[in-house]
């Protein structure tokens, strides 16, 4: 970390201390007035990253591991969890979601839902993608997890499973909160790749530029869709503390990028910087078959069952780049021997405290309009404690406990008959995608593969196989029905080209 950056950190800390004292003796309105008159206020430092999605190499990076506030980019993780519900059949596009009074009371930007009404999942997704509707985000959270807090814990656990080690969520929409949602440019690039790998069918929602809701036409905020070649999503975001943010996916006939820009001073300058990064680095992206493994939830048990993916080398992170125009920059020469990836810093929730304190007296927005602060619990001082609290399961409601106990009692009173589990018919050769200690995850792997590679898999039959390895129970995710070894090997070859683990064996 260079001396300039250390100087910035010390300056922020000093600003935070002074602002904290000032807020204690000066009203918020007065603090805001003084900030405006002095030209002060928090100006977020920029961060950016460009990743070659086919190889996993970083083509450009600026402050990639520094903590930043994601604002409405938070909703990409909320949608990830909603897509899981669709993939597992727990919800459908026409499933009605109930609107609570709390959800309806959220500040703009919002769809304006009424308490007691419902909204279908399909409309909810489009409202979150285009309008970035905060009320709809809470509706989704409450209908999936029962409460906003429980859903935020689910979001943080999912981030950790995906390898987003410097990310924590406290709400599903990204509105100002104490402590704030926090992430990094690198973590957001992981999320941008993961949501495409896991949900190619639903990722198309991020291409929505407008949709009809009742008599209203809702138009999106992503100005690069349809204007920059290859851009097919994902999401914009803004609050006073975060600045203008953008997570972007680029897919052409033979190249693929995921890019992040955080802390823009305006929507126009943020878009200009993103367009310039795409124009500069898309020609450098790999044009061959994908070599990077698909980003999936962390499943340590898979290592013993499937061959480990080939490690992906990271390109050197370039020095901070500040782009003032959309003129493409000259390609940066890559070192012959790339250095090891920089060590990931653990999440420190206190890093952003001075920043939040310095703006406590000023208004915060998701669009240029006023919004209230949502006061949450005091952040824990230690990372381990913070993560333990986030990972704690939500308490089970009394009614749910009673229903569960009734099922247990009924099962205990039922006649003890030993019914043999029906044996799955496995013919010919099989291919295995991996193994996990959770049968639902194994089934999710099969569903994802079937959805993405239906033509390759043909009439192959998906099934899970329960096995015990070194005293641990695992569930293998497999497809059967390949009559020849070559058929199974060829199918695996096609899956591996897209980054999926796979190996063939006799059934």
C-alpha cells in the first residue's frame, strides 16, 4: 500500500472523528447546510476491474480489494437468491408475492406497491432490474426468508459460498444503513460471473430496457444497453456515499468480459469510463474456448470426487487508471510470468465507519432525492464475531416449530416398516459432474447442466447417488444412459469447454 493511499486513509479517519463530534452538537440540517456552503462532503474514491470471463484473468484493476458500498448493485445478489427459488421449482414467474406495510413504506426509488396487494415474480424481477425498486426488493426478501434481516443473512452466506470474502449485506436493496452493505470491485466481478454461470436462462432479464406494469411503462437506468457492442446487462447503483456504480457483462461472438466501475462522480462519467474500459480491453480478451471453471457455490466435498479444475493465472493488476474520455487506450503488455494473486484482505466493517460518520448529517439517495437512514444494530468490532452473527440462522417461528414437532410425533407413531429405497436404473456409461454433502445442491448441479447443455446430454437421465467416503455422506451428481464410452467422453468434453467439472465411468 503506497504512501499516497495511506495518506488518504488517515485523512478519512480524521474527517470521521471530526464529523462524529460535530454531529453530536449540530443538527443534521445544520451539518448539511455547512457541508454545502463549504463545498465539503464525502467524495468516494473510484474502484474498477475488468475480468476476462473465459480465463478468469484480470485485464485491468484499480483499488480492486478496497471496501466500497455497493448501493443498488446489492440487488444482483437479491436476484441471485430469487433465481434459486425459480430454478428449484419453489416459485414460478406467475407466483404472487405478498406486499407488507413495511415493504410498501420503503423510500424511492420504488414501484409504489400498496400494503396487502401482490406482485408476480416476473414483474418483481423486471422492476428490480430496470427501476431498481426498493419496495419490491423487500417484498422478495420477506417472501423468501420471512424477514429482511433473515434474507440479508442468506445473502451474506451466499456471498461467502461464492468466494466473495470481503462482502457483507444488511439489507436487500442497498439503501443507506448502519452498518452499510460493503463489498469490493473484485467481489462484484465474481458475482457478475457467477449469476451468468448458474442461471443462464434467467440472466436474460438483465437485458430488459423497459417493461409494462399496468398502465405504466417502466424504463431502465442502464444506458449502455444497446449502445455499446456486446453489453447485455447487468445493473446500475447510486447513493450519496457510494457514488455512481455499474456492473457490466459483455458477450460477443468469441469474447466475454465482466467489468465493474464504482464511485463515479456522475452517471455520465461512470458510463463513459465503463465504455472506455470495454473498448480498451475487449480486443485483449481470449477468443478461444473457455478455460476458467464455472463459478459455483463452495463445495469442498467435490474435491475428492471430481478432478480439481486447472488453476487460473491472474494477470498483473494495473496501476490505478482514471479515464476521462472514451478513447481506447493502448493495450498493456502482459508480463511473461504473472505474479501471484494479491492476498485478499479480510472484511473489516470498521473500515467504512469514518466514511459513514462523515456523512451522517447529509442526505443520502438512491436517485437524486432525499431518503432516510435506516438504523441497524451496532457493528461488531471483530470480523470473526461479525461473520458469526451474520451466519446465525434466523429463529424458527413458534407455529413452524409446532408443525415440525407434529410431523416428528406422527412419524414416531407410524408402524416401523422397512421399505427398501427404489433402486435407480443405471445403464451403460455415466458421467459425473461432482459430489456434495447436500443432495439439493447435487440436484441443482444436474438441473443447471440440463438447462445449459440439453443438446449435448440428449436423452441422458439425471440422478443422484448416495455414497460414504471416509465416514462422510456424499451425493454424486450423475447422468446415465450413454451406451458407449466415447459418447460419455464426448459429452464430458463439451461440458468441460464451458468450465464444468466432468468425468466418465462405467455405470
